[in-house]
C-alpha cells in the first residue's frame, strides 16, 4: 500500500512460505530513499515508542532500498490458522502506519529540495 505523499514508501504485508511466516514492513525505494530513511531514523525513539516495540531499521540495498521491519509471526499454511494470521497482519500494519504517520507527514520538505 502506498504510504505518504513523498518518495516511494510502501506499507507491505508478506507471506514467506519457505519460512512459514507472515510479516510487515515499510519499504522505501528509489529517489531519495537514503534521505527519507535517515529522516525517519532520526525519529526512531518516537516511532518505536508509538509502535510499542523496537523495529528493525534495515539497509537492503544501499542508496536504493530500505526497510523498517515490524516483525513476523509463525504462520503455518493451514486454513484454520488464517484468521489469526490475518488479524496479526492487520493489527501490526495499522500499528506501524499509525506510528510512522506523523514522521512521514513531515517528509514533504525533503521532496521540495
């Protein structure tokens, strides 16, 4: 899901069959990705406090791809477990969005440079 009005920021939910997990992260891509990531990381204490837990701040590909990873959940591919997985994904994605929203709103000044 596209997030914010600046850069290429995407709230991402995933399912990794190979590791039997689902997870959530913010992906930051392409133009000004490093600057956007660093601007958010400058607000790390406030963002993690709002999220309610530590986040992983990852440089996946220097100057191109960064992640703010909210975590993962063991998720066996059993249909009777899908409601638990979906509830966790929805809750975690909402918490991450809400925690990041104030800092993302202030990123518009970077796009004007």
